[in-house]
């Protein structure tokens, strides 16, 4: 309601659409609202979960609309709008990312290692890097409160060993790092531990094998974020982390559809783009 009143005060003709609390797949529900969304210039996705990667957003943006993703989910009972990471300067994030984006544009493959033991390769041929930094200020633009470089990765090219030691998206920080295996773009093995079982149960809850596809590669840019499990959008945007977006990557530059999207966050990555080091142990080079 605060957002609705602010939009009304700014002179917009604002329409508020609420998503029922029992709706576990908000993205699927939003996909059914294309006709409504298409009649508006600006959409703010201030829902509990992210609405950024779905068919409606993809179509609206392609037709000149603007979409700002503002997920409000938190695990500590506090409003996301009161978190310090919300005050990160968009221009600082833009400058911070420029060299990395320049190298990424010309690269076909990525490799990531971490001190915890992750060693993964990704394919991005034909997939351009983009940036989220809080702005959807021009027609045809997607913005997000998650400050990150994002790439809709080739859906069949992710391979290797992962040790998930940062965050499990909406589930927060795992009680212990989770060992997992990717093969030909699919998460094929998850460690049989307390945290691993929790992750598998959550993913199986989508009732869609497409959620096991690695669809997005992200690099956190927000120096005011901390990966602490209180808020998934803060976790995935934290500087010094990278994340793998599982499931749907429509509107992120990919072609994979699924019943949902969420992120697995890793700490202190060393990132190579065609052999060029972009980040070393979580620090941009």
C-alpha cells in the first residue's frame, strides 16, 4: 500500500494487484496476467518472491514497458525496505561492473572455483551479460533490487562440482556446505545431509524437473549486502559472491521455461572468462 500511495502521489494511474498468500508459484500466476500488465507503462513486482523471469515480463519489456523486481521476502520478520543494502548507489554498481561486463561480452565459457571446493564450467556463447542495479528508468528495461551482473547461461553447458556455502535462496544459509554435481546443465546430485535434503525437498516441491536446470549465472555487486540468510535478494546481490539461478531464465537472456526460479549462492569465487580472471577470491581484479 505504501508503494501504491507513492505512485498515486507521483501522478500515476496506479493499479494494485495482490497475490494470495497460499500461492506458491507467483510467477505462474503473473504469467496469466499479461493482458492487464500490457496496458501499463511500469510494473513494480513487489511480491514475496521474484517475478522477474517469466513470460509476461519478457513480453511487456519487449513491447517497451518497464519492470522493476522488488521481492519483499525476508526470514527475520523485518521489512526489506528497511535493510541497509537498499541504499547502495546504482551508479557505483554500474562503474564496479564495467570492466567485467566488457570481458564477459566477448567470452564463450566461464569457470569458477571457490576455497570451499567448487569447480564449475559454464557456457555463454550467444548470451550477453547484463546488469541489475535498482533502475528501470527507460522504456524496455528490466530492473531489480538485486545488484548483480546476470547472464542467461546456455542451458546444457554447466558441468562440475559445486559446494554451496552461501545461501539457498528463500531457504537462507545452509547449516553446513552442500556438495552437489552438475552434468550437461542439470543439477544431478545433491549431498545426503540435513541441508542437502532440505534443498532437494524444496526443489521437488515445484513438481517440475525443469527447476534442476542451471539457467542463470550472477555476480553480486552490492557492497552493502551481506550473505547472512535474512533476505534472499540481499544474499544473491552481496559483493564477493556468485550465484547460479536454477530453473526459468526467460527475460534473463535464456530460453528455458520452468515453474519457478531461485538462486544458490557461493562465497569468495575466483571467476575466469575464457581464461581471463575477473574476480579472485571474491575481489574484482
